[in-house]
C-alpha cells in the first residue's frame, strides 16, 4: 500500500494533476433509483484520469536522487489518453516527452499530443511496432550525450502497470473521503472505508481500479480508529450487524471485445485476449495487470469486486445519457461505466424483439442473484443485484474517467446507429462470476 505523500523532494515538485469536483446528479439519481455521484476526472489537464497515474510516474522519476543533475527525456508508445497524460505531465515539470504512435493514428490525436507539448513520431501499423521504434530512439539518445557532456536519461513510461501509477490514481480515493457527504449515525455507509456503497469504474489495463482500491485501503485504518473511538464513547450505530453491509462494491466495467478482466475471470486465471474487437479503443488492452487480477480475486477487507461486461451500444447510451443530462461529452471507454448504473437496457414496449436471457453472477451479491437469469425490462438493474440493501439512499460513485477519443460528430453517429437498432440483437450485458477458490 503506497502513498503519494512520500519523498520530501517529490513534495516540492508541482503536481501534474488537479483535485476534481464530485457532484451529485439529480437526473441520474432519479433514473438509477439511488444517489448517484459523478467524480469528474474528465476535467484533468490531459482530459482523463491518466494525469494522476502517469503524472505521478513522471514526478517520481524527476524526484529520484539517482536522476539528480541529469537531463530526463520521457518516452511512451500511445495513440490516446496515456500519451496525453505523459505529455501534459512532462510539460508541467519542464521535461521533454516523445510519444510514438502508429501511422494510422487520427490527425486530430496527433495534433492534441503536439499541443500538449509532445514530440510525436509516427511509425508502424500498430503500437507494438511504434514501441520498437521508440526504444530505438531511446538507445540513440542514450548513446549520444548532449554538448557539455550532460548525461541524458531516456525513460520509458508504462501506461498502467507501475506502482507509482496506482499511487497517483489513489489520490482520487483520498478526495472522495472528504468530498462525499459524511455518513450520519444510522447511515449504512457509516462503517465503510469511504461514505459510499459502490464505485463504478472502467477497466482497460486496470490502473484506475488498482488506484481506487489502494486509496480505499489507505482510508480503512482511519475509519477503524474513528469507529473504536465512537464505541468507547458509546455512540455506535444502531444498524444491526446481521443486515449491515460494510463493503464498498467496486464494479469494474468493460465493453465486449475489450473484456480482458472478464475473460480472466471466466477462465479462472490471468489470460490474454486474442484481439480487441470493441470500438472502445481506450479499453483495448489484451491483458490486465497482475495487480488487477490479484485485487479482483482477493480484495482487501471491506471491498467486494464485481466484473460487468456491456456492449459498445450500451457504452454509447451511457455517453449520450451523460451528454444529455449533464452536458458532459466522454468517449465510449467512459460511457460504459455510466450505463452500468442503469442497465440492463430496457427495450421499448412497442415493436420490441423478444428479450434474450443472460446469466449474471457476482462475488458479494445477494444470494438470490447468484446465477439468476436476467431478462432486460423484467428483472432488477445491475446495481440492485450487486449492492445489498439497495434503495434510494444507496450511494454510488461513477468515475467519469474522461478521454479524448470523442467528438460531436461521433456522438451524433452513435445516436443515429442506436435509433436504427444498434445493439438490439446483442446477447445482453453480463457480469461474470469470480473463479472458484483453489
């Protein structure tokens, strides 16, 4: 369990991310049947939560005593949000950053990276080939010292699988601890590490989920100390332990075709997808991090994990819902978490195709939901099935993780496709069961 408050040198460096607002959405709360809070990390300098994780990784290298007096140059292979996070963070700390992207990267993304201060090099037909070229450039830079003999340190940044990244993202949980309304004496949230019942987050490689859990774990001792103090003073909650749920439910969402976590859960071991077929490109990671898998299988005390897979059409619905209700435009990788709070998708009453049945099971859900057949429009929502004692006072935080792969024209196209029946023949949204204990 880490903290972003560690080295003194690092404390003096500028934070390349900001504290983002948490708002309670009246319209989304009404639609979901509970209190819905939006953590607006789309407002980060880079446009996504990557500013926290990648930003802290850049910051940690800058604070490393081994790099004192050296010129640092950061490199990352990315055609999306991780590249933007690296570019903004490096620029904020006055370091150069080179982002290698495939030749098919959209010109608008190349322009965004350049505007963020990155040197952009296009090479190859995919990120793997772009990464090969990146490492060649890193070697060339290291082999040719700058005039004056100053050593140049070429540093490769991983987009999600580093301890410093998770520590940076964990700052989101720290903010939630004081941004969420305090739990009252008889509030079901009183005995949770954070005053909320569930957090819905998107999973690509797992950096966001890892950081959230790490931050919640850091808050738990503070809660325990407060609870012990309350018990000593005779002010314990009247909520009975037999009905009380002290867990924060982490609902990890993916789109079908980019569901590397769900695929691992189905298999019972960490596995890789053969390819990415989802349009939610920012979730397109073939294999989640080992840390994500470990957290999913064995979360810390007070946390329950769930894996939920939705379609690209569902993700688009979430994007449009957020745009229409909150005037916030996000990409599919973010929209999937929004729609997770409202699905399964309810088909129209008229001219609706026959509802297709899908299985939904999840660790930590009420016994009645394990293996239950879900019929869209007839059964409970996912939140009702995954969160015990669900009701109007249930608190759900949706992480609006942001992302730059979106435009008004893309949103208009999603609306046209949905109106034309996109997703109506989808086999349904599913949550997969956790692997059996060994």
